[in-house]
C-alpha cells in the first residue's frame, strides 16, 4: 500500500512536470551568420537565404519564417524557387542539388527536403564535366538547366531529378556551331550564365566564361544566334521585351546586344565602362527593368576603379539622370528587385541587397531612394554584442514612450510598408510585451521588441556622447561632396569599427516601473539614466569612487578611464544620463543592480563594490575585496589587445582616406580585426567571469581574482533579528564570500536631504570557496521577493513577512539554503561533486501550468559549463528537469546566455544570431505560418480543376487518368494529381 501511494505520488509529480516544463528551441533571431546565397519567389513573395554552414532560411511577411539544414556540412552556393510552385532548389559547394518544399501539416506549413541529386558523367570523365556552375529553374516549373565547369548543359526533370539525356546540350554541339571567325574556336571555358527569354520559354542564352553567348532553342535543340563577346563574362540579363541581351564583364564593362541580328558589326561601340578610363573591377551582376512612364532602371554590382576604390562594395543604380553608387560596409552576396503588381511585372518597387553582414532594402519609388527598415534580419551585431538583459511584461506607458523615442530616430527611413509579404502568420498575438536589451562595443544599448517571432528594433541609446573618445572627426564615411565621382552613398548600419573599446557596455539593468536605467562599461563607468520625452542639454558630473581605498602596493597597469565632457551635451528624447560613477581603478564592471524604490544603484568590479545614491548623487559606501596577493587584478584586460586594435583602426582609416588598391591587405586586416575582437571577448569572458580553470576541491584564498564581484542583490529581509525587516544589499565574490550590508533609508519626506547609511551585518565564507554566481531571498512562503515597485503597481503580492526568510546562495558548484537572520545552513544541493558541472548562469523564473490558468511554481533556471539547462525547485532546492541546450565547446554561447522571468532564454549561436529557447510548457514563442500557391496562378487553377474532376468522375475515368500518368514525361503537377487520386 505504501509503495502504491509513492508510485501515485511520483506519477502525479511527473504529470505536473509535463504541465510546467517543456524544452524547445523555438526560433532564431537576427541575421544569418556567413550568408552565401540569395533567392526570391515573386509568386510566393518569399525570400530565401543560404549560408556557408548549410542552413536554408525562408522569410515572408513578419512572423513567417522557415528554416532547414542540409545534412551535408557544405555551403549553399545557389537558391532557386520553382516558378509558381512551393518548391525550391539549392546547390551546395559539394556539387549536390537538393529539392525543398513547403508542405502543409496540421494547418500550417513546414519546410522539408524531398530529394537530392548529383550529376554523374560518363566513366572516366574528369570532375569538371559535371561540376555545376550555373542553374536555371525553367518557367515551366518542370525543368532545371545545369551549366557545368566543362561547358556542358544538362537538362533535369524535377521534382524527381531525372536527367533527360536526349535534351542535354553538349560542349561539342555548341562548339561545332560557333562561327570560324570567333578567334579560332578557342576554349569556351565554363558555363557562367543561363537566362531564359522572357517572351519565349523555348529560348535560353548560354553564357560561357570566355565571353561567347549562344541563344539556344530547347525545342529544336539547336543554336539560334551567337554573340561573340571577347571579354571574360560575369553575368547576362535578358530585357523584358526579349529584344536585347545585356552582358557584364571582368574589365568593368557591360555590353548591349540585339537579339535576332546575327551579323551585327562594331561590337566595340556597344561596350560601356561606367567608371573607366582606368582599370576597373568586374561587374558581377547586371539587371535592367522598364518603367511605365519613364526610362528603365539599370542596376549592377561592382565595376569600381581598381586603384582608387578597389576596396568598396558597391551597387550602382541608374534611372534617367539619377546615378548613385550605393556603398556597403561588407561584401555583396547578391541582389534582386521587387516589382509592382500581382504578377510582379510592374515598375521596380524595392531593391533588396544581401551583403555579408546585413540585408538592406531600398525604396525605389520614393525620391532619394531611402532605406526601408527591416522587421527581421536586423544586424544585431552592427557593433559587436558585449552583453544582454531581458525584461518581461513591460507596462504599456513605458512601451509607448520607447516607441515614440525610436520613431524620432527612424525619420530617415522610408514610410513605405515592408515589401516582402508572403505567407500567413497564424500565431496569436503575444501575451505580453517583452524587451531584450543588448549592449555593444561602441557604447550603445539597443532595445528590441522580443514579444514575438520577429526581434524588431525599437530604440537605440548611445553613451559615447558623454565622453571624449579616440574618434577622428575627419573620418567621415558618409556621402561625399556634390559632384564626386563615383557618386557614393553610404548605406547599411553594420559598422564593426569601435572608436574606443573602453566604451563597451558590460552590464545593463532597467526598472520597467520607474523608467530608470543603469549602464556600466569596460572602463569602470556606470551611468544612471532616466526616460525623458523631450530633448535636453545638460552636463553629466562624474563621482569618482576609489575601490582600493588608498591601499598601498597596487598600481593599475591597464587602460585609463574615459574623459568626461565638461561642456553641456544635447541629449535627444529617450534615455538621458543624469549621474555618472567612475570606478578607480577603471576596471570592467562585473556586477550591477538597481533599486528604483530606494533610489540606489550597486556596482562591482574585480577590486570591490560600492553603493551609489543616485537621488543625492553621492556614494554611500565602498568595500574593497581585492586580495593583497592578487597582482593580476591590477592588469586591465584591454592592455594586451588595445594597441593592435588601435593600430588596425588607424590603418583602416588611412586606407579609406587614401583610397589605394589594397584589396587583399584590407581583407587580411579585416580578418585580423575580427580575430582581435574575438580574442578580446574571449579573454574578457575568461578573465572576468571564469578566470581560473577551477578544480572540484576547495581552492586556496591566494587564487587570482578571488575579490572579483560576481553578483549583487537588494532585499528587504531580516538581518539583525527575526521581528524587524530591513533594506539590505548582498554581494557575492569569485572567492566564495558573501557580504550582507544593512541599509538605513531616511523617511520619504527627508529622502532628498538626509544621507543613506550602510553597515556590514553579515559575512559568509563558503568552505569550498567556489565563485558565488547568484543570490535569492525567499519570503515566509518560500517565494522569491518581488521586484522593486512591483507590489506598488499591483503586479505581485506583498512578500510574506510572518514566516521565516531564507537565503539561497548559488555557487558554481552547489545550491545552499541559509536561514535568516542567523545564517545557519539548512539544506544544499551539490552539482559539481555529482556530475562535474559548474554553474555559469542562474535566474529566477515563474512556470505557469499549461492546463490550469491559476497554478504555477517558481524555480531557479541554471545553465552549466556543459551547456545543460536545469530547473531547481524553490524553496526545497530539488532538481526538477535537465535538458541539453548548448554545445559545451560553445564557450561564447554559454557566456552570452540570458534567462527571462517566464522560463525562456536567449544565447548567441553566432556573432549575429540569438537562439531562443523555452523551458515553459505554457509560454512558447515560435513561428506558426502557412504558405499556399497564389489563387490566380495557372498551376493552382490546373491543380484545383484536376482535383475536382477526380472527385466528381467515376472509378473508370479515374483509372484512365492513372494510366495516362504512367508515361515518362509526367509533369510535377500531374504527379500531384496522381497522389490525390491514389
């Protein structure tokens, strides 16, 4: 009987776990790392991006997202949508072709791979014969034309990937038809381009590397026209009326050729070098599109003069007398143009450019061609991300004020709506308004709407204006003076160059109820800001805090502190700084917290911690935690890499100003700068957050960085006795020490005049000296204390002050519960001694039941150095669930993880992408979307009519249809009919 009851209890607990906890990786936010291919479907209005890691990502209207991953660890080199269908084909650099489809499942679409194919040549043939260099998805939706390195063109039927050998175009067939005067029928090289005649789908142009273009009739299987260009070919474009071909070449020229005129002379007169007369780079792609009432748009990438602008990444747009060279900050992958009208045949509407670090969309119908702000694929890493902070359930008033401040910053963007609108977002409206704040190397803090699938930009705060920095006022990368040639215009927001690495933001804390924000940086600076709806001009005075408190024998060997501007600074509407604390020595701020009800901010570095009264702008107290033998803590982490970064920045500025031909040097230096940045971030994380590769047994007090402050925590609890609660500040260090300070706040009416006082009340030294990474006080009912002002806003119940309070100390190795005020150990849960893991991140989360609206539990959410996520119950500190989340080798991903208050989390899977995950069975944010064929498409009409006919006709007719579908030339649409019939 006893066993039965225990079994029943365990079953109940298991069911409860299923109601509360469920691990899902739900969506990836940000810009795909290392994009390598771009595709677009005009009929589906979907954008596709392939990456070097083999991922394929589809985007439509905001909230419509799909992701697939090739089994092969190979880069995606080309993406092609099948015309008027929900299929697309990808080509990888291992020469494999893959077919993907958007298949309906339970009322929504999912991206599935349905086939793969690799060309096979005759026995003994060299690999170049079948190495695919160009792909044409034929408008019939049933054929792929594959041009190869050996000069052959293979014709393949899809979706079955059946090679139609009788329709292949061999190099011998083409060579035998080339006129004798084409330089002795020299080697034509690889197939560089394949383009279909817009007015005759039976005609395609085959463009060969050496320059020759052949118009081939697919039906009659013969050459119709030869265009004997002699320059190395880069791309081909067939004009919409089918009467002209445009070809672009490696010497920076493009040519215009009449179709149907075989013996036209004076080829040189057709050539145009837009940025000659000096040698130019290749024009890698060219597009010409007509307009209804004016001249056509001509767009091409590349073509810049090699000597002067060889390092520029440009797309030129020419429309009538308007000529602009769009200058991007990273390498161009590809571009396309979205056109007006349901059939995508109207005037050019928007230019979509995929560059290596961002997606830029320009409005071609508004004067000045302004940028359209992207609702997704925003480059989170426009300056390198240095920290993150998540705030759940933002009050509506704060949300609206942030939106208003952000809109003022977005006035330069186009007012036109986002032009990519494919698919339907089936997801419900987010249940709450959530913010993700990211701190960056350039001193900025960006606010993102993290409520739903799209991580959308809301507002950007810059702290650099408070300080004098190393920036060069003459280093202007914007549009050049009037009449400059080429007519450059800088576009995009990706800027990896930080003027001063000391500006880097390391810690952020926002109070959503009061609108106060604290931002702490790499050089020991802590700014306190408040939200203001009007612009204001003011000076920000620094309060210098000496964390060494005059101790002798220490000399700071790191970077100097930032110089504060003495003159008034004009701050735009939004968050404006009104107080500044400057730590001395100016070491990285490693811990930060804010109590907006008490008007106090606490901060910590590797030397100690302090408490700042931001209402009176005075320091309350300082505690030095530096170990007398710890000389490493006196060396700034930037000292070893700052010099190389500064020299690299200066080199880049010289390159930009002199505009010399240093393409290879630029690429090498860019990679070196990225490596230096990566090393800096890794050293910061390793040195400041986990400086010693610790052993499981107890450490000596002589270890380095034992005084580094890891966590700070405000609590109204019992410190002196069990009958009177008092405000308190708790601090945990890297050496396993916990300090508790009792705070005395003056009455509200005298708060602005009388000082806040503090007295050290308690100190805990953990026996194993493991770093303290988290502190939580539990009230009389075992619940975590509410946030400041949360009770005042009726969003949480008051803390229970009748029962006993407990302190939970989370070290890297265990969870330990102490009674308050005596601080006697009550219970503990070992982690390292059991499985060898160490705690890297910890947060408190509330898990609501997925079945019962009014039930939930609070717990500790823990990330370990193994990449596992644990949920630990409160107040009993029992392990609830454990899930593998991040690869243990991904040190930067583990270091970047941030938890939410409702059981979700974010971590960086690349410098530009957050992976979002959920531990909650109730709160899951993931794409739910549907993509269908357009109602007006011919394929859709044929499919619907065949389906209805099958349903209405008798079995005899159905058998006839099935017989007719057994032929070799079965189309993809007929296959669909066959599947419906069966």
